[in-house]
C-alpha cells in the first residue's frame, strides 16, 4: 500500500502527492445543476414578443452617461483664471488619491497593530539587554527602540486625514470628479426610478453634497415633483461653487433651479425628506461612531428612500455594507419596516464580504464621457467602479425584489453563458445557462444580461452530484487502497 503521509523538511506531516492528486481530482469532478424559472409574466411577454430579450425588466439602464451640455459648459467656465493645465493635472492627482483612500483606523486596530510590532522589535532588541547597559546607554537604547516601533507603526497604519476644500480645491474636484459622479448617481437613481415608478419625491436632501452632483441628477429625473433641494457640505467654498454652477458658471445670473438651500452642518430641525442621499462622503467621517451618528440622523430625516454611494474599492464596499447593516439593525430595534431595494435581493450580510479570504469588493461598473477641457483628455469614454445601496423606509410592494443580481461580468460562450449572481438567499451562485437545461427564454435573457443587471427569474437550489470517475482515476484509487 502506498504511504498516505510524508514528512517535509521541517518534519511536518503532509498528504502524499498521489493521494493529494486523487482527492483534488475527485473534488473537481463534482457538478452542480441549478434550475431557473423565468417569471410567468415576463415569460409570457417574451414568448408573445411583447418585449425583446435585451430589454427584459431586469436590465438596468443607462450603461453610458454623458454630462448635459449646460453642465459641461458651466464646469468649463468655473475654471476662470486658474491655469488650465495645472487644474487638469491636480484633478487627476486628486482622483487617484480619492480612489486609494481608506477609512480612519479604529483605536483597537492601531493598538493591535502596535502590539504585533512591539513583539517584532522585542525579538530584535530584547528588553533583557537593558540590565547590561549603563543608565545613559539604556536611555539612548530605549529611545532608539521607541523610534523603531513608531517608524514601523507609521508604515503599517493608514495615516487618515480629512480633505479640506478651499476655493481652488473645489474647482479641481469639480473638473476631476463631476462627470464620474454624475454618471454613477444617474445609474443608481435611474434604477430607483425604474424599480418604483410610483415614487415621486417632493423633497431632496444631500449630505456631503459637494458641487451638487446629486441635485443635478435628481432634478433631471424628478424635476416636476421635487419642490425643495437641501444640500449640506462642510466646505463653504464647495457650496458657493455649487451655486455658481447652477448659474451656468456666470455670477449674478439666475439659478436654473428654484428652492435650493445650502448649509454647512446638519440641521437640528426634524424635517422629513422623501429622498436622502449620502454620496462619496463616508471616508470623510473621523471614525465609526461619527459615521453611525450621521447615518442615524439622516435615517430619521428619511421618509422614503435613502441612497448611499461610495468608490467601488474594497474599503468603499465595506463602508457601504457597514452602513446598510447598521441602518437595517437600527430599524429593527426601533420596530420600523425597512429593507434593501438594491443592489442586494436580501437583507442579510453581503456574502462577498463574509469571506475574509476573498478580497473582491461588491461593486458595479459604469462608463461615462469625461469632461473635455484640454488636449490631455484623449478618450471619449472612461469607466468607473462604484458601490451603493438603496434602502426603503416602510413597507414594500416590489414583487421583483428576489430576482438575482449579476455581480461579475457575464461570460458568453458558444451555446452557454455563465452568470455569477447574488441570490435572495444571501448566497453567491454561479449558473451555467444553456437552452437545453434552462429553456430558450431563460438562456437568452442570461446571454444579454450584464454585470449589474438582474435576472427576471427564480433560481432553484443547487443539486450537487459526483460524476463517475474516469478509468485513470479508478486505477489511481485502487493503487492507494
């Protein structure tokens, strides 16, 4: 009989190569079959050709966004006397910095990291050596040791600081971020409009409003219903620039929107707003306690939907899901009805973030036309990744909420398509669609759906069955027996 275990050079036991090969080979031969039933109403419309597959109700639009000409012209005017090449260069640097940001580390994280570093330094500079040194030598040695600890701590702990926006920095932000953030918020708020056609907000509240991007998008989608826009940003210069953009970049010109209000701090009055947005702002709050205080304050002001958007990085995704779970828990404790409208088809913890070994963020793509103000902008298309959540306060009547969401690019192959989805059960599920196994309509819907879309169908429970081992595998197992 072949040896089952061998010892490596360190003396540790390990599986013999042949047994390891056999075990992994057999594991790979397990197959998974998942049923998929298209929603009856959608199925009927597809069969009667009332709708085309590429326009099925799970498709999220738009995929590509351009700034309205009026906004584009206003942004070009606000540059004023600033050197154009310097503004463009600084906006690119700012954009890269924002995409690389981490939230401020908690005190517990810092203490834990410091403890690990102290252990490392103790191994290199043991405290026992102090007894062999004179008092003066011991003082110098101790100082050197503390400097080494602080040096390593500075290298391994993120040095967070809030970004302060003056008049010039606000212009740089507008040039570097306006087109991207407008595209992201257009995609997110358009999905809200598509999912709830009866929602006609009369009031809009934006915390961390910046140059007013959220207000621009909301006014495009619900101009006939919104009668009040309330913007809060701690930077007075940002608020002033936002107002200037509403004037087309020209001072003393009338605003293009009425009933627009600006504040630097959250108002104490308990006024309710039907649409509350906090976009690209969570990174600016100093710790988790402040994030929760702000979120709870905004949730109390919300009387409809609350939208949270961040960069589509791992850290941004974590902040969005932290906020989502905190607000759902707070609503449960207050005995309020609340649920996630998008992107999750469930109210459980994000399965993407539950696996600590998987560093893949929960994010979605959007392409947009960058602001063309100089020859340095050479492409007509740019792309960005974002993380978001739309929370509904109150009861819901959305029967399509359980539809699975595609969370990675669809792989379209010959006679089959592979969709990686997040399901209503709170799991990540890969489905290989074929016309033979799932039917023509389900297969064609999956084939035209893209990352970020939903599949208008119900997925069954995976049935995992081992397939019959090959002759070579059978021989290998016989040798090991």
